[in-house]
């Protein structure tokens, strides 16, 4: 499994190709749906400045991403979890945007 963020930056519209083990192909649509739901919950918690909830969502993302082959989700989730402890609202909002951009651009290839 590899999470290739080939030459992308935060404002780029480039596709991000992620290779996922074909053995878990059936699980990926539900995982992606759950991750989009987590993003909505994250944004709502940020709007309400509920940083404990933000931290829990970040922790969940950190734990799940790598298991499915989405290392970027793990990395973003870990950063969200850490920043939630200090209530760094603007940085957290940027990370939520980064996660949304990633989800919009990710292209999954099964091997």
C-alpha cells in the first residue's frame, strides 16, 4: 500500500493516486464515506470550538488512515489531534481544509 502525494501542494488540483491492497477493496467505499462524515463532524466541532471532540476525530483519523493505505489521512489526523490540545483554531481549520482537498482529489488504485 502506498499513499503517493506526487508533486501536490495544498492549492493544487492534481489527483493524488493511492495504491490500496485489492484484498480490502470492498471496505474502501464505506471507509471513504465514514471519513467524509468525520470531516463534517470535524468542521461542526471546529465551528463550535469543541476541541476535545476535534481531538477525538483527529485520533480516529490517525488510527484508521494507515490501516487502509491512506498515510496522508493518518498524518493529517495526528496533526489535528496534537493541535486540538492547544485549541489552535486557525491551524485546525487549515488542516480540515487539507483533509477535504485530499478526499476530493484522491484516486484509488487497487493492486
